[in-house]
């Protein structure tokens, strides 16, 4: 479940509204102009091409950091990293120079990649080591929606508090195709890498802090071994280490909350967002209250897979009018609803294998169904769904669902067990 | 004259030997079969109950069953069947002793229209009850009404087809009897699957659901068998074999189709979705730790799938 819009894959209708004639602030305009002139030659368009054709499978942006190295987003070049025989990479600089690129290093969870090509005299951009202050002005550069090199002004708004990995909240119009481009301060030093916009927000954009790009660059420069051709092993290893980090974040007793006579697991950390809602309809003799908690940061793997998240939902079904038999039927119908993953592909996943049993929870018996599937490309990673339907009362039932994507088997089972043990029905 | 299945179609008395059989008016036995010659065979009695039969150079010839080869002459006994053209016959002496007559069986009570009406009312009541249980929203009520209507229409069609089969197979349509068999069958199927569903839920056993499906297939086979018994006079064994084949093909093909459609959804999660009222729950339930320990099997299964 991702609420992140990937710039690369966002289709946006362009509205060509006539520009309003406004009196520009001369000083600022000059400053922007000078800055743009200074760094424009360092910002490349990255193209992912299909086979030997000249057809773009995708485009993004990147910036030169010296020695022929270019920093971009992992999601821009993900296809090439996982299917090196199907895709190839190419850079195009504003002066028209172009050439092939090789992947050198990846940081999947921070959505960064270092690629290498013969960029000639392209000036290396410097990375800013200290973060900006909230309210500082910044400029994001890139090639939005197939347009030429574009500079966008915005405001640095600190680090986003609701994402699992650090991202800078940048208020500026970042668009599809600008992914991987630099965001620079007024001195032209890179403080972030364009990565995403909020799908439902306006101008709410996210940047990867430059410190992660710095770390990845150091790793790329110090690594003696030649980079592999196929990076799926490296991607798998990084997904597993993400899982270990997530498992560590979820350690400790599970927080719980009270829902009527029920005690259920609650928001498991600051990186989770929760929403409550109620489904009441006229002429329907039962109502459903739902509590849904999810992680906004899924790890992008390729266009068919975002993973590394934990999601859960509780639904309380209640009816005074329906008798036990009819209420049971409502339960059966609701049990089929699922918060299952948006991402399923035969390339990545096996089929689900499931079990279901009656389990004695604390104070109530419940039907518990659990389904597991494995990742084909990435060893040791699984998707797991756990569904609980209580059978304690003929007019009140709890349906809980826990879904974990891209986790180790042990992690999935440990959290499943804790989730089951945390549910309590006070008579 | 004997039909394909050995049933007697007509009898002709023969008063003199030799006797000739054919299509022309001067024959001793005249056959209205376009594939029989004007004078086809001549028959002589050799001894009491034995006959020499000779083909009179007909175009299509003569054969003595079960052989399929043409014969110009043959000697036959009272049980041998001769085929000329499309007609089969046998010859028996006057002294041939026939078996005792069969007793007329009282028509089974279920053949009456009263039983049919009662069964229809019970089945309809069952569907209405089911609709009451399952539809708790007005939109669902319309859908349920539609499904009840579909079931009724399908049932009427089923009964009509069996009646037609009965009628064409030679005798009467037996509409009420077919109707009763269909209604009682649906009722039995519903009772069986429902009670097995509750039992599987209450005892928390998966294999009862398999048993339920196998039982439903057997029950369906029995319903088809009852219809066949009403429709044709063939032997019980033949009916049983046909009914078993129909049941196996229907249920086997059905489950195959369900599996194929299920495999089309790569995200399908197949487990039991059955939830009944708590009062039907018999088992105490296993502990969460025990439940999680069982998930090892899931891991082995998906690891196996990934290795494929």
C-alpha cells in the first residue's frame, strides 16, 4: 500500500494556462539565473531504453558528481538493475552530448543509485554536508514530463515525520521525470535528491537528504570489485536489511487500544499512519467501524513491486437486529474483504499457501487464516497475511488483518504471534 | 421380430415349412424393411427347434448374431438372432416354454403429483429461508431473488428435459415423478452440504469439507440414477454406470474449472471462509503459539513453489 507517487510513473495532464504578467523581484531572478547557468551542465537526463531500440521505457534525471559518476534515483534505473539484458541506460546532457551508462552502486531503501558514463567535462556538483533550516529557499532541477531542463523554486520544510526513512519535505512543484535530479541551495550545493511527490497533496514533494547520496558515493568509490551485471542479489540483500531494521523498530510490547469490550493492537510506531472510519448505511441492519494503520514508505523495487511494509486493520461488526445465523452470514461476507497488497506479479511472487484454524485467543475463540507467499528473485523474503474473525458473540465481532510485505519468515511469524496474543476480549 | 436390446417387437406365426421371408406379397412373413429383398431367406425345419436358413441371393445378405460376417446359409436354434436388412428375428417352435408373467408393481408413491407439489413447496421454502439468512441489505435481496428465480428456472428446465427423455425413450413423460426426484435431490444436496458445513466449522476439520464435496457428487449421481430409472428400461447396472459417469464428469469438470479460474488470479488466497454462529463451535481452539508453529508447513510449501 503506497501513498507515494513515483515521479517517473506519474501521468499528468499538462495544463497550459497563460502566464500572468507579474512584476518579478529583480534581485532574486538574477540570482536564480546565475545559479541555473552555473549548474545546468551538470544535470543530465537519464533514459532507460528497451533493448537496442531508441524507444524510452522511462526517463529521469541525474547529476554529475565527478569522475564520470552520476547520482540518480534507484527507481529511475530499477528496470536495468533487475533486467540488464532487456534494458540499457543512456544519459543526455543539456548540450546534447549523450552516452551509455553503467550502474555502479544502489541504495534501494533510500531510492538512490550511482551510475557511471563518459560525461566528459560536466562539472561536478558539490554535496552539502549540513542540513538547511526550515524555511530556507531551494531549487530543484530536472527534466519534467519530457520537457527540457527545468528549475523549480521551493522551500525546505525539514524532515518528514511520518516516513520510515528520512526524507526532506520540500514545498515545490516536482514532476514526473525530475526523479533523481538535484535540489540545491542558493550556493549551488546539493542538499537533496528529487524522489517523490504526495499523490493527494499540492506541491508536497520529497527529497532524499544529500548525506545518503554522500554515503553511497563513498561506497561506490571505495569498492574495488567490479559492479555485478545483475543487481538482484544486492537488491535482495538490501531488502533483507530493511526487514531487519523494521523488525527492530517493531520490538517491545505491542501498543494496544480499547474498542468496546475488545483490546486490539494499536499503531506500532511513529512511521505508521492510522485512520478510523465507519461504514453505516441506511437500510443495512449492521454497522462496521474500521481502524486502519499503514506505513507510507514502501520500498520501491520495480514498477511491479513496492514492498517492505506492515499494514493492519481492525473492523468491529455490530448488529442488534440480525439473529445469530444472519449475523454469521454477514461475518462470512466481510471475512472475504482483504487489505491485500496492490502489488502481485508472477515474476516476483509465488502463489499464496494458506492455513486456517480455530484459535483460542485471550477471552474469545476466533477463526484465524494465514497466507504466505515467497519472493522468487529475492531469497528469504515473504509476504504474509493474517486474518482473524472472532466467534465470541452473536451480535459483535472483530475482524482483524495484519499484512506484512517483503519480510523474513521469522519476522512474519513473530509479529503474527504477538498480534494474536495482543487481542483480548473482556467479558 | 426383436429390437436392438433383445426386446420383442412383434410375433408372426409360421404354418408351413419351408417358409420364406421377404418384402413381396407372396412371402410367408412379410417385412416392411426397405433393406430387405423381395424374397430374402428361406427357412426349413430340420428337427424340432432347429432350423436351416438360406439366403436367397439377397443384396444385403444375412448374418447370424453376434457375427458380423454375411452367411449364405446357417443352422440356428431358438435363441439365435438373425439379421436381414435392418430387421432382427429369431425362430422358436410352438413347444417353446415361455417364462411366468411379471407382477405389476404398485406405482411408487413419489410418482404422484401430490408428492411433487409438496416437494416443490418445501424446496421453495428452503430457498426463501436461505435468502432470509443471507440477504441483510436491500440490494442483496434483489440479487437473492434473482438467484432464486434462476434456480427455479434451471430446476424447471432440468425436470422438463428428463420428461422429454422419458417420453422419447418410449413411454410416458413421468413429469411429476421427475419433478419429485429433482426437488428431493436438491433438498438432500442442500441438507447434506449445509450440515457438513456446520460440522466442519464446529469441529474445525478441513477434511470434512472434502467429504462434503465427495458426498455431494455421490448424491448427484444417485439423483441422475433415479431419473434414468424413470426414463428408460435398460438394466440397473447400465443406469448406475451412466449416472456415475455423469456425476464424475460434472463434479470433476466443475472442480477442475474452479481450479483453473482460481489459478487465473495470482493473488488468490484460498482457505476456508466459513464462519457460523458461535453456538455451533465445538472445539476449544489451539493456542496462538501452536497455530504459528503450524505455519512451518506454509513455508515449506512456498519454498517449494519458489524453487520450481
